[in-house]
C-alpha cells in the first residue's frame, strides 16, 4: 500500500483536530470581545465559558484521547510494512467515526448518538490493533 494512502486518513484526523481548535479559539475570542466574559474570569477556571464553548473544548480535547492510539498504530504499521488495503479501509472507517462523533459533539450533543459513534470507533481501532498484532507475531513465527 502506498504511503500516501496510509497517511491520508491521518491527515484528515489532524485536520479535524485543527478545525476544532480554530473554532474553539474563534468562539473564545468572540465571547471575550462581546464582554460576556472578562480575561480575569477565565484565569480562575475553564468552567466559566458558555456551554457552546465547553462543547467545542471537550470535542477538541477528545481528539487527544482515542486518536493517539490510532496515530501510534499508523506509525507502527508503516515502519513494519503491515499497512495493506484492509488497514487503509479500517483507518478510513475509524476517521469517519471520529468525524461523526465530533459533529454530534459540537451540534446536538445527544449523548446516546455520540456514544454510538465513539463505540464504533473504539471497536474499529481495537480490531485494527488485534489484526496488527496477529500479523506481527505470525510473521515472526513464520521466519
């Protein structure tokens, strides 16, 4: 599998993280400029932000939890040359689940829907790790 095919879902995941970061920054600046909050208010704690900003903040922070295992797996799969078509398809499925999760998180924030998207991503990523582990150890056993 080509390196670009393996890296493209990673770039989309990074893009999602950056979009959330910029949306969060823009929203925070707008809240401060409107006078709804003062800079001194936020120095005491993040929970003073309006609900909408907390949703963006939580979705952004969420991109540094489960996706970290995705990034590590992609790097390992590239190094060990275990990234094939199945890996790329599953990577896209994982990233799609993260896009859906983030979209729900920053819009309706319906927890049951958000959890379903999260659970799908977890299951896909867990399967990717299991397949990767099997391929690594079966290659060593055959060598």
